[in-house]
């Protein structure tokens, strides 16, 4: 436990669950735990982080929670997406604006398909920590010696190069991650405030922006038709004197990341004047990953005490009972908009795994928002050792998930993707026909394979068609 002081001038919330405080997780087993070689340096970095301004505000978090509550009831649709792992080096304007732009464009297509407001949530401004299936990795050093080193756990923890120095957990990266998240958010906030995201001019989100990413003709036409219809609808509403249109010069955009490194999350968990609760102010929507959602583990302990909405990844091996206990632990009062269950079953297991889970949670009467992550159950390795995912599998898992919800009488309230606005070649398939042989052209991910710009937009159209039917 780091012996740093907390701000004692803030009111002590009475609403924290019994026995909980921002550091109570330290008493529990930490899955995917990180060993920092120098505890004094870690304590110093955490203390610095505690005193930095928050990245997001409780007002924004509460507003998102209301939107998520609407989505639970089927009144809004959620689009969550971004990199598997952000890197500090990619804190670049073109990369950030391309990511924002593809999410905007997808959301426009989904508004058209779902006839519902779409809430955009980036995996952005903090998605720097990665869980790994093995804590260590064997490999060759520059001098040819074969050694075992800690695995790369994301830029918030260590560096990817295979050297003992790079792979040692470095507490300074907690501060670098915070700073890069702040820089990213600053740019995202400016872009979404006006101009870039003005819904009166969706033609500004034009496709020419992606010079190298020529869309197949049918997709381009479909996108242009969709944006034209939306602008006409807006002009029509304005002609009727609808006042809320002013709001459409800017769009709401929220952030999310996996709350894996509890040093980072807990250091920025605070009370807020006039609110009797603790907030994790690193992001609006933190989630607990598939590998860290143990009921008696540190992550669930930490996340049960904060007022943010909380996501939980759910694989096909999760038992309905276990999921129900997670919901009860994380949201004992069954607060609307609080729990987001992100299912990532895999195309081959979704049809078997979903019905029992959906009906058990429905029968419990608990409020949850179901989101489908069709990426993480569909990772394959090619014969040349590349991780990839097939566009067809990804789409098919969404379709199976929608059908399972329709049959169970529950709502699939959103989708979750690993994607980028860049023209990468990491996932196979889609109209552009990326094959295994193409993967080497631009395989750039720091972790899992992402949909590229064209695949992401095509995915949005395919989902929109299914939502309309
Ligand atoms: C992720 O979202 O990048 C991830 C690791 O997912 P999961 O916890 O579902 O495996
Ligand atoms: Mn991933």
C-alpha cells in the first residue's frame, strides 16, 4: 500500500459500500498484477497522480449513466470502439482525428439504421494497459542470448522492445499515460465542440479525408445517401422551429478503457464537492476485463465502490450465476445505467451460451445494458503466426447475438469494436477482400487485430440493415 495522503477537505462520502475505500483492493488477490521493481518510485508516481486534475468530471459521468439507462430500455444505441491498445507514440493528431471520424461516421449510419440516438464511446484516452495470457515471454536479446522477460503489458506499464530495461514495469509510465490521455482528450474535446462534428454538415465528414482508403462504390454511395437524408431531416426540423438543433453543432463523446492497472485507477479516484460518492475520474466508463473479473479479486473490489457506470466482459465460459453475483456486487441498489455487460462469446459459442445467460439475468429482474463485443471471441492465428479476425465471423456474432436477444425478450443496446481510422490490414474479409496474404502490408496493432476504416464503415452498414429489419 502506498502511504500517500488523500485530500481531507473533501466530504467523506457515506455512500461507499461497507469496508470499501479507494485502496481496499490492495487486500485482495490482483489478477494480472504488476510487480514494480522499486516500490518507493511507484509510491512517488502514485502520489503525483493523486494531485493531478481529473481527466473527466462527475457531471459527464452521470450524464453518460443516464444515456446508458436509456439504452438499457432500448431508447438509445451505444457504439463503443477504438484500439485494442493505444500507444503513447500514437498520440498524433491524424491518428486521433481519424479514429474520431470513423466513430462519427459509423454512428451516423447507426442512427439511420436504429432510428435511435447513438451514444459514442471511444476506447481512447487511457486504453494503455493490456492483460496478457502469459506473464512472461521467452525470446532472444540483441546478443543472441535466449531469456525469459516480463510480457509487454501496454504503455502504461512497460515498453514493447524485448530488453530487460524496456520490460521492467516503470512507474513513470503511469504519469506519461495520464499526460497522453489528457493531450488526447483535449484534442477530442475541441474537435467534438464544433465544426468537425457539426451534424448540419455531415458532408464535412466526407470520405475524401481518407485519401488512401478508397471505399467500394456501393458503400460510398450508401454513405452519401445516408448523410444527405440526415441533413434533409435536420433542415426539416429546423424549418419547424425545433430549438434543440443548436446542440447538433457539437456531439457528445465519451471515453472508456479497461481498468486493469489499479494503481492508475485508484490514484485518480476522488470525491467531488456536492456529490456524496467516489468517482474514478480517469474515464467515463471503465470496464473489467474477462481475465480480471473474479468475484473475490482486487478488480471487483475496486469497481464495487465507484459511482461510474462499470462494464464487465463476459465470455462463453461465464456461468449465469457468477454473472448475477457480479451484478449484485457491482450494483447492489440496481441503479439504472450502472452495469454494462459486454458479451464476447465467439461466433461458434454465442448461439449456445447466450440464451441461458440472457434468460437468467432477465429472470433476476436486474437492470443491465447488453453490448456485443464480436472481436474477442473470434481471434485466430494464421499459419505465419499473425493474430487476425474474420469480418464474416465478427458480423455473424452480432447477428446471432441480436437474434438471441430477440428470442429472450432482452435488448442488445450496443456494439463494441476494436477499430482504427487507419488503412491497416489486420482483420481479413469485408468488401475490400483482405486475405491472409495481405496481412503483412500494414499490420500495425500493438495488440489485437482491428477493423480498418473501410471494414468498420461496412460493418456499421451491415448492422444498420439488420437493425432496420
Ligand atoms: C480487450 O477488450 O482488449 C480485451 C482484452 O478483452 P477481454 O477482456 O474481453 O479479453
Ligand atoms: Mn483486445
